[in-house]
């Protein structure tokens, strides 16, 4: 968690920590509260929405000038109630430990409160259970997270599959996996479903989702590489001349949550392409600033763009 004194004084900064029961949210917050970067002259309001097994250290709360408030139901978490707490405790920032069984889409903050940072904690020993039974709740928690910390990864073999599932829901957030020894790197070149040593890396339709997610995260692996894949064209009047986005449709949560996954591409053929047309693209991967990435991300420079047969299936992660 990061904190800076340059936050906008017109808004109450909110730091939202979420995850399902016993994921490690309280431990994470207590560790953070002891760090030098957390310390501030003002008061902190801690709103706890879940009664887990781990209790907050009262001495730590006192030392960090933190007032802890327990909220028992979503009905209590109204803008009016939050404003009452602000007037009562006069904090300069708010921490919220979210209840994973509440749909975060239902959270309503006062007009002058703003979520400055959102972090999700996931217990990977129960990850498959929540994906199978509570995927909409999981999606609501992580879709806007800047950081997803996946702990208790010991013994889990297919972390690359877990990363793809998480990244499909949280495309811009950083995903970190940790076991008892600390942070781990979950996927090696030899485990990818395409040949990274080839002069032209052929991305099969089945591997598109894996490539898309890995390419977003691993600049060191893909920068300067040439890839070839089949995708659907997306064009917009807002794009610069000779740019388009080749991509595929993916299901991130359920059938109602479909998204288009593709990378900005510069090609001399772009002016002749039509949206929803299918093409085979061969392109070199670069990493550049692009406003839609809110920073640097993959930008493709096409060597060729040719008509192709449609792919009917959606992307699988």
C-alpha cells in the first residue's frame, strides 16, 4: 500500500482492501500499518466489514492513531453513515477491510470520498472453490484492483492458469503470487503453448488468451518479438491514421460480461480494413505509451495483414 501527502485535499482518500474470509486481509493491514511509509501526523479511520479470526492489535491502533469501527451489515454502509464517522473521528484517510461476501458493486461512498488504491488478497488454497461458486463476487472485488496478492500458493501446480483467470477479470492490475518462501514466478518460457525461440511466434486460436495476458505482463519476454495470429478488426474515428486493434472476444465473468481483448496496431493496411473483419496479422511487438493503457503497453507494428476466416469461439483463459 502506498500513501502520499500530495493527495487532493478536496477528497477523502479511501484505501480498499478486499478478499474472501480468512484470505489474510487483517494480517496485510496490520503489517502495512507498521511500515514507515504508512505513518502520518493525522488520524486514520479503519472500517472493518468482516469479523475474522485475526483481531487487530489495540496497541498498534493506538500507536498509529487509528480508530477501528466494525460494520456488521451492508445496510449500515451508507454514504450518510460514513459522513457521520468522518465528522466523529476527523480522519485524514480511510481504510476499509471489505467483506468478501458483499458485492463490491453495491458500495456507495460520499461524494467527496474517493478510492485511491484497491488491493485484493486471495487465499489460493480456496481459489478454485470461489471461481466455481462465487465468480461474480470475485470479479466485483478484483476488476478495479491495482494489486492482487495471491498467497498460500504452496503445492499449486497450474499458477499460470490462475493468472490467466485473474487477468481476464483485472487486466491492468498487478498479480503477485506468494508461497511460504515469498514471491514466486509462475510461468517459464518452456511452459508456454507456443515456441518463444521461433523467428515468427505462431499464436494459435487456443493460445490467444495466454499470449494476451502474458504479453501485457512480460515486456522482457516479448519486446522486439514477431508474432502471427488471427483476430477480428476494431476501428475507431479516434484512432490515429493507419492504426487499428486486432483482437478477440473473451468472457471475463459470465456470458453477460464479454470484453474485447486486443493490442493497438500500426499497419499500412489499416485504412482499408472494416470493423468485425477477420485478419491474420504478423507484427513486431513494441512497448510504448498509449492513453488507453494509462501508461506503456504493447503496441504492434504490422509486417502484413491479410484476410482470414472467422474464429467462432470466445477466448478461454
